[in-house]
C-alpha cells in the first residue's frame, strides 16, 4: 500500500553523535501517528529532516511523499508540499496581535497591499474553530496564556492548508482543558482527512488520541504498530528496552552524614504566579552520595536546583538546611560561599564566558582565592588552573585558548573545573553529559565517582535513564513539580521501566 | 607535540605569544603609519617635538574619557553622558574657583566627588532599576548640560587661578622629566625580570632571555624617546602626566584585580558571570561611578587647559571617547577591550585632527576622515575575528 509519508533508512550524523540510524517510518493517510521516545531518542531530529530544517544531502536516505522522493532544501519547500510543523518551543510574535500571528508569512494581499478586513474576518473563524474564549482577532498574543498561544501556533499551521501536520510535544504547556480542546481539533482534522504526526512521551495521550505509534530509541526505530494492538507496558519497554551499552564506572562509596536537607520546598512560576513549577518537595542528601533526579523535560528539576542555588527568579517557599543549619540563599554568590556549586544544563548560556580563555573561565568562580592584598597572583592562578585542567584531562592547546574553540566535552570539563575550584560540599550537575561524546561522558562519570569518594554530595539531573541508573545511589523522580517516586539504587539497580512509569504518571 | 614545535619560530617565539594583545600591536602600527604619512604630507612639520607635544596635549581630554569609557564598554554598556558631565564638572571648577574663591585643592576634590555622584546616579538607574544604559545616559547627556546652563547662567567663567593654569598649560622641568623617565625604565627592567623569575619559580616555561632583553630594550627606548622628544620642546606637559597616572591605575585594575576580571566576565556573558558568583549590580554601579570620576577629571583638565569654563565644553566628547575605545579594539558587545588600546585610539583620532589641520585641510575633511577611520577600524576587527573562529 502507498503511504502518505515514508522515510527509508535515514541516517543523520552530528559531530561525534549519530542522531538517526537507518530510521524507516511510515505514516498512513488520515491517521494520527504518534512518534514516541525518550529525550534524545532522535524524534526532533527526524522531524527536522521531514520538514526541511535539515536540508537534503545533510542526511542519508530517502523521504517519500505519496511515493515520490522529496529533496527539501529548506522549510519553505516542505511547506509548499503542505507539511507544517508546530515546534515544541513557541514561535509566536508576542507583540503582534492574533491575526498578525495567524497569517504571519501568509498575509492576504491584493497588489501588495494587505487586506486587513479579510484577514480579521478569517481570523475570527479560526478563533471560533479553536474555541479560543475571550480572544478577538486584535488581541495581543502577549496577553494570552501559554496554552492559547500554542493554539494560535496551530492556527498558523492550519492556515497554510497543511496536509500533514507535525506537532512536537504540543501539550507540554497546556492545561488539561486546553489539551481537551486540542484533541477535539485534531480529531476534527482527522475527519477532514488531515494526517498528523504527533510527538510525545506521554503515553496516556498516545492511547487517547493516536491510531498508530512508532517508537524511536537511540536514533533507531525499534517498533511500529497500531495502538489497538499494544499496551502501555509494551511501549515503555520499547522506549527503554536497550541493553545498557554505555559503561559506567563501578560505584563504591561510603555514604556519610546528611549534608543538605530541603523541606517543603515550593517554587512559583515567575511568568504565571498562580502556578507552581516545584511543589512541596522534600529530600535530603548525604556526604558522598550521588542523588539522581529523573523525570521528563519540564518536570521542574532544573527549576528546583536553580532555585536552591539562588538563580531562579520565581518566588520560593520552604527551608534549606546545610549540615543542620538553616541557610538563606538569595544569590548564586551566597550559594557558592556556602559551599554549593551548580553546573547548569546550558553551558553556552550559563556556563561559559565566550570572550575569555580557558584559564579565565576556569578560575572565575574562585578568583578570590588568588587575591594577594589588591592584586591577583597570576602565577598561583595559572598553577591551580593547570592542576584542574590536568586532573580533568581537558584537551586544549594552551590555557590561553578561547573556550569557544574547544569541543563540547572539553568545554563541559572547563565548566566543571570552574565549579570544583570553589571546593563545594554540594555539587549540583544539571544534565552534565548533554551533547558530549561517549568518551568524555565516561570521564565525567568517573569524576563524579571520584568526587563522591572524597565526600562531596552530588545531585545529578539527567534525562537519560541509563545514566541516572548507572551513576546514582538513589533516584528521585519528579513529575509536574512534585516528587513522584524515590528509588534506592545502591544495591540492585532500579529498572528503567519503573522510573519511566513514575515519570509519565503511570502506575 | 609535533604541531606545537612547528609553531616555534624566530628566537623561539611561539605564535601564542603574539595572539595576546595583537590588536593593540596592530593599533600601534597603524598609529605609526599615520604619523609617517603625515610627516611626508607636512614636509616634516608633523614630527617636530613642538607638534608632538601639542598632539599629546590635544589628545589628553579624549584619552581620559576613553580610559573610563573603555571599562563601561567592556561591561557591555555605554555612557553617552560623559560629554555633559565633563562640561558640568568643568563649570563647577569655574564656579568654585572664580566665583566662590575656594582653594584649588578643595575645588578639585569637590568636583571629583560630584563626578562620582553623577556616576552613582547613572549606575543606580542602570544596575538597580534595569533601565538600559543608552537611555539613562542619553537622559544624562541632555540633563547635565541643562544643569550646567542653569548653574552658570550660560556665561563663560574665567580666568582660573594659577594652580589650574599650571595643570592645564604647565610642563615638568627637564630634570624632573629625566628622573621620572629613568625611574620608569628602572621599574620596567625590574618588573620584567622579576616576573620572569617568579614564573620560573612556579616551573612555567618562559621566553628566552634574549627575547626578554630585546623586549626590555625596546620598551626602554620608547620611554627614553618619549621623554627626550618632549624635553626638547618644553618638557612633559602636566596634562600628560595626569593621563599617564590614570592609565597606569586603570590598567592595573583591569589586568591585576579580581574586580577587573569580573568586568570582562560580565561583559562576556552576564548570566554565566552571575552564576559564577559575581555581583552584577554592584559591579555595574562601581564602573559607572569610576566613569563619572574620569569625566570629572576630564572636566577639570579641559577648564584648566582653556583657562575658562564654558557652557559648550565637552560637547560631543562622549562620541569621541566611544570612537577611541572602538578604534582601540573594544567591542560594543562587551567583554573585549583594554585601556592602552583606548588611549591609542584617542591618539589616532587626535593625530588625524592635528595632521590635517597642519595640512590646512578644512574642518569638514577632518570629520569625514575620522568617520571613515572608525568604520574601517571596526570592519578590520570584524573581518579578522571571523577568520579566527
């Protein structure tokens, strides 16, 4: 039979990583086809191939549309073939109104002059269709909630008269009632013959909405079937069922006294003060322990640790105890002085100073240590930096090299060195191995192991289940800002399925 | 390792030794180039000691402003108010000295304090109230000029007392200049050798002794030439001494203190800097106060040089200062720049003015050429930076 959309043996390489490995994937006309997988399984990369973001020739393999091969060199060419994508991150123009957003790039014009009357009239229709209450065509998008903004995005895609609509985790920012509306719309569209590819890692949605499902894991398609033939457990197994193919250093640590204790900790969403991003979290962390934080993207893990570190703008409540003493942290400076260090998930944005060299980046957080009366002792600084660069095996031609010229793994090691130089008691690592090659990953695991042996208490956030399981002594699972599960991982390893179940809100 | 060896070349020099401050070297070369061209075009008049002395004196005001401005630019901000602050502080010197009759020392101290308070005002709005520096200081550009008009009633105040005359038009006696020059040379020798020794003690590789000596000899020669040329006219102008002291202090701050490093970090990536425990707000406030201080010093020097405080003093000076910083390699995106470069930039601009005046080129040509040089300098910077990455 002929599929409306089909990929054959797609291979896509990024420097050091194979993101897609012989992915073949078929979508029937008029169905809602779910694309499932863990974070980093290759879902978004596949979408980018399908929609022309990764142009033809930047990947190997074929993309077939109704049986004919497509060679998109940019997004516009995909749109001409009536493929529209709604990306995970919103791309609305906040300062423009609803109509301007819906028709962005598709303005209705006669002789080069925009026909506003017609556009406002058409926008009105879309608003009704999408059941956007209290919204009129002239409402500024800024004044709408995230959920409604998401629906505007969907209208924007529908205006393009899409035949194939690709939605990348569209419900992440939606409330339950908004999700309902979205599902209604998608069901209506299905009746009208529009084909949807629906990316999600929420299994409930797959069962409620979708007709078929394809599961990706580590860049490979591991299974595809009709939803009716499957159970939740099957999909979870497909998502995580790999052998643990990365090796982890053996863990042997003496776990000491409690160092950090967090009580009844809640954090408010700074953009939406009625909502909590972290709610009633309680945990403790012991010296020499590695505590893994698992959960889906958006579960509130990053917000929690950033808030503890004094770097999150949302209002917080609750108590933090360090070695039994209650502490108040209002800025990262406070946290560092108290002996807490944080390696952020986005090293380009929050970790590195691109204009500075390796030396200046490494010593930045601990500069006060090199102060002699007024001056910096440059020689001491260089010695110390070299120590850390050697210890962490940072590969750089010289410590005067600009950090921006190093590879991802080495940049991450520089950020780690910077944080270790402050000699923290509590080290928080947020996705410490994101975007770095396998070799560098192993070195970072070894380092974590070594630090915990020295008695450093470590919190590690990771979206990669094998990593959390391979490295942690204990695992906390967060879901929608709350702790949804706690697993002891020191004697026997927790199964990935258990963690995934807790994270996706299943049982 | 093989590749590292390949880079070693002449005198055991490594490429990496040159990478550092290469922009500043380029600037100095460009400056020398400009001087050579003008020397030919003016049939030697440009390079007379009298003209060079004038040139340095002319460049002092912009240089002093640029020394403060470059910190603001490294921070990733901008200060448009310095021209008006210069004017206002120059006016205050006139009022206190001529109208009030306060003694010169107190006049200077009061003016400096006022300059810092103005910087505090700018910095508070920028750091603690989140108003963009462009807007706050644009407000200052208008407002402080207005205050100046108000307090002086629009009149030019002159003549100033003798002390200010000396500050603005005096020269150090030849003896003193020689002693200072020799002292500086002695310090350079001591400093470089001491630094080398310390590095060796820490077990770092050092450049060969020959290279070190060549460097010392070249720098010493430069100092000796500077002193001799100025001495063969009337001596080192007092104005220039003030600038040199300011340069030394600010170079020290930017290169050798924790605070200095923090400025570069904030300019390079504000968010990462904050997560590294740097206090953004406090640092920004201090930088704007220092810049206010430098504007006040420039105001005092300008009134002294003109022997009068006028309402239009320092009109547009902020743009000259910014241009000097940018020509000197500072990046308006923040994180990049240095004090020496900014001063060289100011001297480049003063050289263009001076050279073209000597040639009898009309005013408008001076402006056109300065504008072109600014754009070309930044283009050169952008072009070479892209290649590097």
